[in-house]
C-alpha cells in the first residue's frame, strides 16, 4: 500500500542516521499503469518517489511503430504530470525480451512477454526516443542493451566488463548522455519551442536545443524558432 511505501521512504530520508537521504533523495517505484494512476501513486506517497513513466513509454513505442505517421509534436503531452519525479525511459527489462543464439546475438523476440513493444537499438527512431527522454524533465533511465550493443557482435558472453574496448557503444546514446551531463540540461528550464507533425524542438533554457524528426525520408527545415539564447549565440 502507498502508506507503507511513504513511511519507508520517510524513514530513509529522515530517520536513517548518517545515511539519511533528505527530501531530495532519489527513489523510483516500478508501478505499471496509465498516467493518471501513476500520478496518483506519486501523490499518495507524498512525492517521496517517482515512477518509470510508462505513459510516455507507450507513446514512444507508438511513435516508432507508426513509421513516420505519428504526430511527433504531441508526444510532450504524454509525459506524466508529476514529471520532475519520473524516470523517462526507452527500454527496460519488461519491454525488451530478445531471443538469443549461442553467441548471445538477437535472432528473434519474445513479443508475447513484452509489456510494451521493444524498441530495437539500431532502429533510427531509437535515437529520437533517447533524445526526447533526455530533453524532458525527470531522471532518464538508459537500458544496458541500448547503450552497449552486445546483441549484435557476439560479445555478450565473452567481453571483459572492465575493458571498454570490448563493449561496443551505441554512439548516439553515448553522445546524448555526454550532452545531458556536460551541458547540464536539468539546470535549464524545460521549454517546448516547436511542435509539428514530424518536428519537435525542446530547449533547456540557455543550455541546449534538442530538435528531433521521426520521418525517415523527409527533412525538416525550421526557421523562426524562438529561444532564450542571445542573438548570435553559437551552439
């Protein structure tokens, strides 16, 4: 029950001696439901933890599956209302159920056991999804197999985890993580600057502009996008 979780978290935050985390302690509940139910759970535990944002994840999956026909500009409306406490994510262990060959490479998918359809790391729209989750408010979760491509190069059972050269990186995701950390996205206000069928622009105020397009063949050329950056700023 929510009151048990709230009581446990309060004690972890305030009554754990030297290990007390304070009110800013990060916690997340694995609660699967629609956006309203997830927001209610966060409210019921007095905002002491957030949730994995399954409402947004369902929308991301629909965007990928729509093959360019999704209204990309509307996806910002799919995040939970309690977005500062959420964890936006692209894949997790409930949505990612591959079948593996003897080398640990993908050779099919157990789609019947996936809570929501997986988003394959090498799908071009996977990068769009990761850019969106990094740009939004919340604490983004990056799934291991989205960052490390161990399902494609027979390294799953043989790599040395202490040797970064043996773990092939998804460079798009690694670059987004670098940007999120080094440009300090979360220190800038979350501002939606452009919404269209195949184009979305999010600004982290004075930190970054994140522009995404979910169409395979149609380029987007956006002019007149208003931002908080002074005129002449080189990004």
